C-alpha cells in the first residue's frame, strides 16, 4: 500500500514539475519572440539614424544665412540648404513626416517619413516610423517656438535641433509590435558660422 501511495505521489509531483517546465519554456519563447521584434525595430532605427546623421552634419555647409528655408520648419518637417555633394552648387534637403495616412495596413500606427533633395521626387526614408518630432534651439539651448520659425531673425538663431523618433515593426508578435525609441540633439557646426 505504501509503495502504491509513493508511486502516486511521485507521479503527481512529476506532473506538476513538467507543467512548470512547459509553462516556463512557453514564457521564455514568448519573451524571446517579443525581444526579436524589438531588435528588428532597433535595426530599423539604425538605418534611419545613419541617414539623418549624415544629412544633418551638412546643414548650412558652404551657405550663408539663412541656412533653413523659411516657412518649412515645424515639428515634423525641416528644409535646409547646403552644398551636399561639394560641387559648388547649393542644394536643399527636406524631411517631412506624413501623419495623414497609415503606411501599412498591418500596423495602423506606422506613417511615412520622406526625404527630398532639390526638385527631385520625395523618397521614402524607411518603413515603420510611428513618431517623428523636431525641436529647434538657440545658442543657450532655449527652445524656439514653432510660430517664430517663419521669421528669419529666429531662424538665424537656430544652433541645435532635437530629433525624436519611434519605430514599430509592421507585424505583431505575441500581440506586441516590436518598438524602439531614439532621440538626439544635433549641433551642426555650420550653424555657428
């Protein structure tokens, strides 16, 4: 009788342990899938940031004031001038975020960031951007309000630009869109000239 009882208790304990192992394994796999979605989003941010880093370093290169296009600066768009390809000709580079339409049906949060060079057609920068925001600062890091950015005197005071963006994956993984957030304040050296 005692042996039978020990066998039954052993089977119950073994069953409980197996249920715990299966549950932990399922949780680990779920978290792993969610983290892989976040890693994909981080890789998307890297691609976007490399382009923005390259372009924003050229703001105002070989250009006297104004180095920005009047009326083309706000929270989600910027147009600046520079000799982009170092050929002696002034180029204009624009970024603008389209809040209107969703870029993909599988994730309604995603909108499109565009980049435009001179008079060329706008190009899509990357897919997956759900938030894009620009802020402008003077030499003392005082914020310049968007309403003042139509005035050349305030535009000429810009010494720093903060860029914030958030990216999400196109598809949900475990009811979760992988996401990554990035923020940087740029101090283009040509704005101090």
